[in-house]
């Protein structure tokens, strides 16, 4: 590992600690540059030794047959969030009229962490002379979604800068429409569309090339009309 790589990893670790409150998310070993020699694996044979690095007690999970995304650190990305391309409604800044705007697909930075919460819509009736309430109507509200992430340039200088990523997020936030979203963390909850309610941008002092952001959104269900 070169000094530049080490500095880049420590920079990322410091930003993650500052934004998400995770203490020491990245461990960088210090000391002599000595190659690691894996010990023989007890039961898995040579192939298992190569895959697990010689550590015992590890269970190999089946490999995903689908396409796997990797970050620039070589770590697989689970649950990437992508806004689908299409034409969306927005308001004209000049006339205030509704107009269509074409948007290209956009995958949020891999640093994003999404949290979900959902309330039940329940009508309760008090019962005189007794305890508790009678629950009359049950329903489910929208999923309330909070996405926190960090817009930052890649270590090799490629890709969009932090400022360019924030500019794209602002453009998506100006949409007055339901946004189809792709991602396993959304699909497993039955969420196919979201509506962005707010976008918060909170720059870190002294970190011009790393800009934290937060998206508040709710799930949206397509309205289907049936004509009889």
C-alpha cells in the first residue's frame, strides 16, 4: 500500500466517522511491510485456503449470480440505490407551469445508508367501564425513508466531483413527481417509487471535496383506475 493510498483511506475513514458517527470504520495496519503467508485451512483444501486466506472457522457463502458492484476499495456494494431514467414533471422557473424534463439514470454514492420506518393507521375507540381500546380500522402508512451519504470524488481522480454529484441531487430534488427507484433494500419492502420531500446539504469544515447530504423521502404507490 502506497502512502497516497493510505492517506486516501484515512481521509475516507475520518469523513465516515464525522458524518455517521462510526468510530474507526477502517483499520489500516501499521508496521513492517511483510507479506502475509496463509496457514493451511483445516478442512476446505487448497481452494478454500485461497478464498478464505487461511483463516479457520469461516463459512463461504454462495456467490451471487447477478452483477456485483464494487467500490474503489474493492468492497462489494450491497443495496445500491438508483433513480431510473425517464421524463418527469417539474415546474418552470420562468412561468411556473408544469413541464417535462428528461433525466438520466443516477446511482447514489456507495456511501449511502438508508433507514426505513412505517406507521400503522389505526382508529381506536375508548371503551367505558373497561380498559384498553377497540381497534376498528387497520391500514398502513407510507414508508418514511432517510438516506444519508457523502458525495466525494474518487481517489484516482475519475468520475464526478463532489460538487457535480450534489448538483445532480439538486436537479433530482427539483422534480415534482414520483421517482422509480431500483435497489434490493427497496424491493424487499415492496417499494418501487419514492417522492423526495427534502434534501439537506451539510458541508464539512475544511473538506471541500467531501460533501455530506441527507434525503428525506416517502414511498409512493401508483394510482390505478379501473373502468367498468
